[in-house]
C-alpha cells in the first residue's frame, strides 16, 4: 500500500485530510517558510484527533524559518518542544540540524535524538543542503543513530521533482533499505504514483498529495 503523508498547516485541514485518505499527517505552522513548530494547543488537539482516527502524527520541530544552523538557545527551544510532543503522545517528529558548512551537526542531533525519547524521527529536507558527495556518509550516521526516515526532494526546491528523480534514486540506493526514504516537494495526487513507482518506494509527502 502507498502511504501518503499529508503536510498540513495548523489543525484546520486535518479532519478533511484524514477523511480524504491521508495515512500520516505532518503538522506544521507557517508553511510559507517551510514549516515551524505549532503551539502546544494545536499539537494537543491534533494529537487527540489523529489518535482517535488511528493516523500517525509527525510534528515539525523547527523554531524558525531560514537555515538549519541552530545556536544553543534555539536547541534548548527544540529540546523543550520535543519533550512537549512526547508528553502529548505525538507519534513522530521531524527535525534537522546542520553546521555552517552544511554537514550534519552531530552534537545538536545527538541532543535532539535523545530528547525525542523513542518517538519516530524524520530527518527533514535539511538533508538536501548537504553536498551530494557527503550524503552517503550522512545516511550512514542517521542509520546508526536510529533515525527512521529522510524527507528529501533530491535537490533544491527550485527544481521540479521530475528533474530530481535521478538523485533521489541514488539516495534510495545508498539507503539500501536501512532507512526509509520519503520523497517530497512538488508531489501531487496526479504524479504520486509515477514518482513512487519510479523510485521503488512505498510512501510520499506533500501538501497536495491527496485531493480534499
């Protein structure tokens, strides 16, 4: 079965998305900047609704838009948000952290992974900022640290998902079944079957991945 993860802003569209067949929800605020963490109230209501409908919820853990290089204060905020998500019963979380030269910030990630406390973890599209030559090593590190999946467009979002398919296929090959590869960015209800069958993956992510 093809798992369709619907990316939503705030709580508003969650009921309609689930009614239309969403298999997993990624919960964000402020999608105009690529998604940030929602308020506690939104997270609580979203968790309650998705749990009642047996649909996993992934909460975005990102304190601001912009790059993925975080200072100590921002990491404390992210850690607090992770602990809050865990206390509310959120199924999974999405985050990423990079160094100024676009490598994995392993110190920050170890802190965040520890704070996630067993929730499912998605390393989000910060992955696409890592130079292609270093992505295989990044995948190995994420596998070794029990990250569940990588959300990736296979290149800059200015490129169409079709143009990124060759790099996405490389990523799927490098992952070798050790970690889930979740393609996203420009995937719609009209092209999702083509994209996933081309890549040989059974899940995809997007705001327009189902029609509702």
